[in-house]
């Protein structure tokens, strides 16, 4: 077939819910310091919730990759959104790692954390359009509070 060329933007937007199982290691700066450094890591399983191919832009159509031989003198719109879930594997697994710093006072902690995850599986069902994996970098600022039951022996952290 004939190959045609155009200039437009195309992005795949994926939404996953991930269930990580992480081991956490924490170090105190010293015995009286409220600051703690921690690292955590482990595997995750992810389930695809939504997937869209979003294309945008206007462009002439060309017969050559350099854009010197226009076939049409008026630009075409490439604005479209398509659901591509049928072309993707809906389950993924991979690894996650995070590092953070927390400040403890009373029954609470304030923390700042950074981390990343990487999916091991090719997300596409076929390899005709290449091989792609998932990954993300994240930063988090959070607050943890601890509930004590009446006998003060069991703690619940959220």
C-alpha cells in the first residue's frame, strides 16, 4: 500500500489500579529523634481500568517523510479519542520501590515519599506495533494517624 505522512500528536492514556505487597525498612536518626528514614519495595499486580488513544492536531497530508510533497492543500483534523482496551492485556505485574522521610509526634506521622514502579509485561496483545511496558515515578506527601483500642495493646495505622 501507499504510505502517507502527516504531523500530529498521539498519546496513550492508561488507568490502572495496583495492589502492591511491600516490605518496609525504617531507621531512626537516633533514639530521641522524631525523624525516621525508610525504604520499601516489592511486587505489584495491576488491573487496567481504562485505556484511550488520544490524537490531536491539524496537518496537511504528504507523500514524503520530509513534508515537501503535499497531497492536499488544506489541513485535516486528526482530533480523535479511541478506546484501545481490546488491544491490550488487562493484567500486569511488576515491582515498586519507594523511599521516604517521616516525622513522628504523638500518635501521628507526617511523611514525604518518592518512588517508582515498573511493569514487566508487554502491555500490547501483539508485537506488530512494537513492545511497550508501563512505569511511573511518584511523589507523595501524607499524614498517618494511629488508633488505639481500649486495652491499648492493638494499633491500627491508616
